[in-house]
């Protein structure tokens, strides 16, 4: 590994580089345990802020963040010398933003459900997410598995909204 220790731990010095700063979620990816969960928690801040935006704006922001994430995550991974290092969490940030596209209010319950569902699908990686995670290299591979997990989570959240939360 080029920019971390042999054990895979990353140095806080990496945050001086704008690419690593973004990829590591402003430092969330440096967490000694559950960096993906920490990155998702960081992602809740822009989600909460964007919930008041019209859906087309939120969708545009999610697409732009995903496009940025392909480059940022790929470049950070290249510099670290390791594909999808656990410290790279920008993909989790974009994943929770994408999951939250189905939230139509500023409900904390829906936000918490989005968080939990996204983390479940991101961790378990059901088919075909795991295949994508293993077969695609670079930034696209890093981002796409999280966007697929977001799609699964958003679909489940939508079902919950229709059948449980609207009653």
C-alpha cells in the first residue's frame, strides 16, 4: 500500500489531499471500525439538507455526486494502491443520498429506515451486487455496488412507506 500502513490503516495526513479528503468522507473513512457506516452517517447531513429540495434537483445532485464519485473513488483507490479500500466512503455517502430519493418528507423515521436498509444491502451485497463488486474495477466498480445497494434499499423503503407508514 502506498499511502497507508501495512495493516491497511490510513494516515490522517491523507486528508490534506482534496481527492483523499472527499474519498475518505472528510475523515469518516479513518474510523477504526465500521468506516462504511461512519461514511453513511456523514451522508445523512447532505440528505437532511436536500430533503426540502424538489425531487428533480435531488436527483440531479445524486447523479452529479455519483459521477464525481466514480472519479474521486477511482483516483483515491489508485493512489492508495488498493481497489475499494474500506476507508473510501464517498460511495456510501452517495449511496445514502440515492436511497433517500424516495423520501418525500423530512421524516426522521424514514431517514432512519433509509440508513438501516442501505447499510444492510451494502454489507450483505445480495445478487447481483456482489458480482458487480468483484468484477468491475476502478471508480465505476466502487460506486456501482453502492448505487445498486441504494436501489434495493430505496425499493424496500418505498414498500414500507406504502404499506406501513401511510396507514
